[in-house]
């Protein structure tokens, strides 16, 4: 029997910010340079219901499963993209509560942009180093973690990854590192290529793909 792919679950909701997870989802599924004997990760979408959602870019996504069906024990990570809905009410609060259950179970969570505000409101950033779009953005939630805010592209602390909306590449890098998806030199080359257009990284990635 072949090795079963670990599954990363990506939350989806209306106005999801498409650009924030594009690198992450595409390269989680890419098998070419994954750390042996990894055969890539399965990516499944999770919605409040199975009704289609419409992203900020106008793409229609039908969730693979509902939040009620999601359990940390059957997941490698929960990814929470940004969306306008994080700032317009409590509709996404169940996803923040799911993040708490994942972290309590020792399963990592990655949140970017508006999702970090949802986690702040849930109290998950009070005792962890973190980042977001801006310190003031999170302060508006009334959370108690302002002293742990870091001016950084992306931050990982005790299984929780956070990033701001302009850092999809750094966000993906932290996710790949947390999941141990790539050998360190391959991950470094991937980041150099996409973050800095470093042509020398192609050689490393090509060698990894040809193993």
C-alpha cells in the first residue's frame, strides 16, 4: 500500500483573499521536491456549510466538508485565510474556535490577514508571539497580546503561524517549515526563488525534483 497523504485543511468563506494562500496550496500539493518519502499533501476545503462561497477574486469554491465534520486528529494543519468577513461580524468566529481546538490538540494552525484578528478576539494571541497587518489592527479587537506583537513578515510560535496580507510567500514558507515538507536547503531555495527572483535557486529545486 502507498503512503497516505497527510491532509491540510483550508477554511473557506465569502470574500476569501485569494492571493494569500495561492503559493501555499499549490506547493503543498506539489510532489516534485517534497521531502522523501513525502508524496505531497492533500488539501481539503472546509466551510461553515457545503454551500459554495465566493472569493474576493470572484472564484466560486464548494467546500469539501463542513466545520462540524472537521477534527484535529485527522488533519495535519488548519489554514485560515483572510477575508472581509473577519471584520464584519461574528460569522467566522466558529473557525477561530476550531483553531483553539486544533492548538489544544497539538495540531498546528496558520492564519493570515483578517484571520489573525479572529484569533486575537478568541484569545489565542495573548500568550504567543505573532504578527498581522499592523499592531493597531489587532489592538482594535481588545485583545491582551499587544506586547507579543512582532514586526515581521511571518511569525511561528508554539504551532501557530501568523502573517500579514502582503506576505503570502513568507506565510507559505512558515507553513512548509512547520509541516517539515521540504529539506531545509530546498525550502531556502524555494523562498529565494519566489521572494527574491534568485535564479540560482532553480538548480537546487531541479536537483530535488530529480531525486
